[in-house]
C-alpha cells in the first residue's frame, strides 16, 4: 500500500497526514461535502492503516526503522531543509506543496457526478511576485530533489517522505532497496556471500596445538560474550554473488541474507551513480549534498541503547561488550565490529588492539630499564663526584651580568635525575624498541591476512572510484569555456595546466607552515633565555635556586599549548591545500590529505623536541666568546648532566598533554558540545532528554548525532603517539607505559563514540590500512637513526666510554667529571659581560667543553679529546644504525607474512570451489541427458567428451581458483 501510481506522480508511502493542511484545504474547496464527512474518512483511513499492522510492525514503524507499511526496512536516510510557510502564504503553499491521491480521487468523484470543483482563489500579484523571488532557490532545490528522487525510483529504489516530524525545518526521505536491486548491485559490486557449502577448517596438531589450547582456556575470561568472537571449526565457502547462481546461496531468509550494513553500502553505491542531468551542470549525489539540495545522508543505527523493552540488537551488544569501561580488560569483538561498521573500521580497531597488545612487553621492559636507573643511581660515579660535599669546583656564569658564579655540587639533583634515563640500559632499550617495531609490523601483516581470510577479502581488489563532484565540475567548466576542445584534452589540461599552480601553492604553503613552526620554537627559545635572566635577578633565593626547573617546565607547557592550537590550524590548512589540487577520486583525495596532515602535524609535534635533542647547547660558544641572538640574547646551554633530562621533560609533557587534552577531552567534549548546539538550534530545549528520545523516530534521533568524519583523526593521533614511543625512546623509557594506559582508555572511548555519539557510517570494504602502514614503516626506520643520534650526541654514553677506555688511569669512571670540564680565566671576559655582583672571588672558572686551558700555547682551542669523542660518536651512529636495521630485516625475513594455516585454508577453498563448479556442470549434463530421447541421447553420448571438455576446461577451473 501507499505505492506511487504512474498517473499521480507522487512518492511511494506518502500518507494523508504528511500533506498537512492541504488535504483539508482541497476538501473545503469541494462543494457539498461537509468537513466532518472528510474528517471521518481520514480518521477511518488512518485507523485501518494502524489495524493492518501487526504489533511488531507497528513498534518498528514507530521507531522509524520501517516504512509506514511496517514491512519495508529503511536502508538509508536523506534529509533536506523545509522552509516553514508564513501566515500570509500558508494557504497557497499548503495547496501547492502536496496533492495526494486521496484529494485527487475526491475531485475525480465530484467530476463524475457532474459537479465541477470550486476554482482556487488567486493571490495578489505583487505578493506572488515577492514570494516567487524569495522562494526561487527553494524551488530550484525542490526541482533537483524531484528529479534525483525520480531517477532513484527508476533505478528500482522505493522512497517515502516524512515532513510531519518533531524536528522542525527538516524533511526526511526514507530509502528502501528491494530484493532485486540488492541482487543486482551485489553482483555489480562483486560482493562475496556465504554459499550453502560448508567445510571443516583444519586444526593444527602437535605440541603447538596443545599449547594454543591451554592458552585459549587460560584467556577465556578475556573474550567478550559475543557469538561472533567464538572459534568455529566450520566455515561457509564464499563466492561472489551472481543472480544466475542464486541456487548456490542459502536464500531461505531473504530479509537477513543482506544485513543492514551491506544494504546501506549498496544504497550508497546507487546514490553515487545517480545524477541530476537537467541542471546547468550534471550534479551527482555529493554535489547535491554540497549545494544544500540535501543537508545530510546516513544509514540508521539498528536500535536504541537503553530503555524499557528494548529488543536485542547488534548496537546494544556492542555498547555492552565493547564500549563499556567495565570490559576494558577484555579483547575486542572485532567480528561484530566488522559486521556492524564494515571492514575498514574493523581493520582500524583490530590494528589499534594489536598495537595496544604489543605495548605490554615494551612497557614492561621500559619499566625495568627505569627501575635499573633508580637502583644504580647511588653507584653512579659521575653523579657521586658531582654531589660529593668536598667538591669545590666553581662554574662559570650561566648568563651575562645577572648570573653569578656557582658551585658544581648545586647540579647534584639534575645529575642524579639524568642517570635515570642516561645509563647503559637505555642503549639496550633502544635496540629492543627497534626490533619491537619490526615485530609489530610483521605481526600486523599476519593478523591482517588472517582477517582477510575470515572476512572473505582474499580475492578483493579495490576498483577505481567514481570521479569526485568537484573534479567533474572543474572539467565541465573547462569544457564549457572551450567547446572546440575534446573532453579528453580538457582533462589533460586540468592535469597539466590547472594543477601545476595548485601544486606550487601547496609547496609554498607547507613550507610557510613549517616556517611558522620554526618561528614559534625560536620564540620559545627567546622566552627561556629572557625568563632565565629575569629569574636570576630575583631577590628570592628559592626562585634563584629553581630557575632551571621553572624555565624548563613553563617552556614545555607553552610548547604544548602551541602544538595543540597549531594541530587544529594545520588540519584545516592541509584540507584546504588538498581541495586546491582537485584530486580525481575520493581515494586520491584521502591519501593526499593524510600525507599533508601527517607532515605538518609531525613537524609541529617534534620540532621542539628535535631542537632540544640535537641543537641546544651546541651553538653557545665559550666564556668570553659567546654566541648571541639579536646581539643581546645569549644562546642557552644544557645542564651539566646533559640535555637528556630536559628532553625527557619536554617529551613527557608533550606526550601526556596531547593524550589527555587532545585525544580524550576533545573527543569527549566536542561531540557533546556540537550535539547540544544542534538541540538548541532545533528549539526543543523544553523537552527532557528521556522524553525526547521516546518521542523521536529512529531517523530523527540519528539526525542529532555527530556526522562521521572518517578515520583520519583516529589514525593520526595513534601514528603521532607511535612516533613518541619509538623516536626518542632512549630519553624516555616510560613512553610505552603511558601509551599503553592511554590506549586502554582510547579503545573504549572510540568504541563509545562510534556506537553512541556518531551517526552510523557507510560500511566500506578494505583489505589493509592503506597509506598508514607506509607511514608506520617510515617512522620505524627514522626511529633507528634518531635513537642512534640521541644516544651518541645527546647523552654522555659515548664520552663515558671514550674516557673509560682511552683516558682513565685505572679503567674506571673516577675523574670523568673533571675530564669533561675546561678552564677559563675570568679576566678574559668581554667588557660588560662579567657578573655584576659576584658571590665568589675567583680567578678561574670551569665550563663543560673540550678546549685547551688558558695557559696553553693555543688557549681555548678545541682539544684533541673533542675530536676523539666526535669520531666515536659518528662511528657509533653508523654501527648502531646498520646493525639494528640488519636485525630488523632478519626479523622481517624470518616471520612469513601469511600464517601457514591460513595459506593452507585459502588453497583448500580454491580446490573446493573448483569441485563445486565441476559438480554443478556435471549435474547440468546429466539433467540434459535425462531429458533427451534415446536417439538423441546416443548422439549426445557420441559427442559427450567434446561437450564435457568444452563445459569444464582446465582454464575455467583455474580462473575460479584465481578468484580466491
């Protein structure tokens, strides 16, 4: 019922109540028909409609998951803006807006009785002209919608409109894909569906199988209470759906053969192929969304999360077994996530789960390294020499004029703290983390192949996407400007001529943004220099004694705030630059956007850390000949224990701040804030939350959820975190632990966001994580090089080794501190640079560097010890980098990308599929033979070998095998 008839031109499912007051208006225009008569007709029509529905269908209809008939399920929703009529135009608009079949039948009935309907009154021409100018764009969009929806109906879709909702100003178009459309599109999309054929999966035997069984029993409490997460010994043989081979599939329950995720993806593919051709430009679905013809498009969630008498559904199950913080210790139900959200989102959460799982051993080793530093701090000879009470070494001032001489033992706390992160165990930990990254990448490739097999993606190949609407619009504009050129030539011109300026603009803008990051880092450097000088001039002794800690901490917090702000700016800039390039497909657009965003955010996050690790304290000069910025700011030095402690402070504050503020608070607060703003705009603040949820239909409730913006932000924050874990792990061995704690919360936070806070995304098929894997490999390779430089140049590991084996008289570390300090005669200070109020009367002060003493023939010249240490440092970088990368390649070579059992199962599926088709062909031949007469059968038998050889050639079997 409520189907569209060819004569009336109305949309399927349009009911009398959706016409608002137009029905009564037309009824009033019909003579000799009392109003109460029409009201009775309308009431009885509604009553019969409700009575024809079963209680279950009525409930589903009320929740908005079905059409008005309670049978056809809503597969997709389109929304559009409704302009509410004013009081002066309500009658005209209501009569013009809808003209349903019911009122037309009344008019046709009166015509048959010989009673002409009363003509409609005409409005004021001046008012009508004003209305026409005001409604021009509204009518234009309405015409686009009518054409687009007509094209959808021509494609086989069934539509139903609902404008009489509790969401003011929003109209909804409900789309249902009938069975024949689902079959047709599933064949076009080459969807693999389970066949009737079931085979037993081969179980491994031996010691490994017994160990695996014991592990499964021990970890059984960690698995969620989800049926899809259980291990099954049998599997359905899958094959690409074909309408000609429907007998291969179990179609006993057609309603559940294509689940809601698949139905929504099929409708989305039809929407992308449907166009409006009567417009000035051919407008696709994305163009209609961008131009405001439709405001939103989304599939529906399966059901509600809470409330009374809620039927079990996948969404509620995900909320209880995945999105709840009470199940943080359990594995994720990846199978159910894939079933509800699709393969692309399922792969993201599978990758995130494996990454979090691999962080457990890295965290344990990092904690052990940190505890080793704590246990050996009292036995560290260099820090003992610095902290010795008899240590009377006078150090040169840390700044000009305001700073005075100071004693080396004042740096005791910094030296002891530096040993926690600068000890021989950190070298081992750097090598371990490099191998850990290689094993993580290999483990993920194996996990990915296993998921491809379980999700029937082994033969899946991504096809070329449809051109983006912006690309088609640009090509159309160029072709209209130069009509004598062919379309192919215009596309080549777009590629060669139009995109070159875009690429140049992108390069210039990205360099400019990177320059902004460098400028901000330079500004923070000036802040540290000026603040240090100001604090040294303070009269408070407590302030002067904590100058270093105060400056380090405040500068790190400033860097964090700047990084958080620039992250949002750079994200918008990267998208703007990508739009300028006009990529042809959505995949190309996404990859270019990801690359630009990664470059900008990576530089933004790690530039301050790279400065502290490799540049700070190396461009300072020496006492009497310091280097200055703007001729007034002296370059800052590292503490006596080295810059590793300051690097650790900067790294920890940046990492923890980004995780706490950006990854957690922003993800929780911003969606809720946007949702609140949408509710306020809808002018429904008087309703309570629970009452509103009860009154709204399912598609209305989903309308107020946050739209799905893609997985790029989720991946990006994890890739940046992976950089914090691997790039500078030599200076912060606790980074894996903090990443692990963050990810345990992140998984449940993302799960709750996807299930409860976001609209349901359109399921997308994918067999891997795409460009993100290449970025991970690049970060892992760069991490080896950076850690080599951190160990050799930032820490004192190499100078200690050089002293112990080249200069120590007894092969111990005694005398190492004195060996690293040079002498300076205070009389050689430049004019105006000496301390104003020296607290100590000294002739010689010490500073950390390898230089000749003032009494030598070449005073203050770099000594031979400096070159020996530099040579050792460079040699360590080369050896460390090549050894670690060789070990990583060995790990890559030893671990196969495809698990052996999965390889065997894939091969078994090929054989079973070939046997299935051979059996089918033989059955067809036997059926033909049984239907033929005797003479024909003998003739058939004479040619049987030829027929059989033609029906089942070797290449045919091989072709089906290659499909898997």
